[in-house]
C-alpha cells in the first residue's frame, strides 16, 4: 500500500487511485485500510482517514465520495509538478490565475476546477508566496464550483512574484 502515496493528483477526479463519485464501502479496495473519523456534528458526511495522510469525505446517504484531502506524507503530484511541501510560487508554472478564498483561507486555480491548496499558516494573506508552503491539497466534485463562487474569490497578484 505504500506506493499508494505516489499516485498523481487529478483535479475533480481523484487522488491516490481513489475517485470522486465512487462508492465508499467494502467493495472499494482501500476500504479495509481506512479508519472512520467520528464527527457527531456532521450530519451529511462520513469521514475516513488513511494513516492521517489521506482523508476521504463521503455523503452519508449515498456513501459517494465528494472530497479527498492529502497532507504531509503524500508524495503524488498535481500535473507532475506540485505536491505537498512545495511552495505556492510553483503554482505559477501552471500559467493560470491564482484565486484566494479569504473566508476558508484556501487557494484555487482559475483554469483548474475541483482542486484547492492550503497552508498551515494562520494568515496566508500577508505571507510571501515565494516561501509559503503547500500543506494540504484537496480534490473535490467540480460540480460544486459555480461561476458565482469563483467570481467571489480574490485574484492574487502574481506580477510581484517575478521580480
């Protein structure tokens, strides 16, 4: 199962061979390795973790996966370029606008729906993107992205990153 940590990260599709929209039950090959996370307050989600490196979110009623999150220890990359521990500056190589959600403190890529990037930093809005590390990558059901939700995000100025 250790090679499982090297699978690519694909926006809106999946991480580690786990796919958005798949049913999470005993028929899923990773199911026996998962630990259920109990959150009584969460009425809509079932949450599973794999060695505290991969977290899988499923709808309680359908058991369909709608979100997958990875953190330190996951070695797979997005577009063979960006992974956990890389710096936000590296996202510029994807030649797309970097969008910041100042409510959830996550970064989105304008041309890649179904993926977002986070840092452990408390106030990422005031930190230099040349040194800020990516601590979490989340892939989710891209139908959750609407034009309205994207329009409400702040475009991060990247012009000063090239100086």
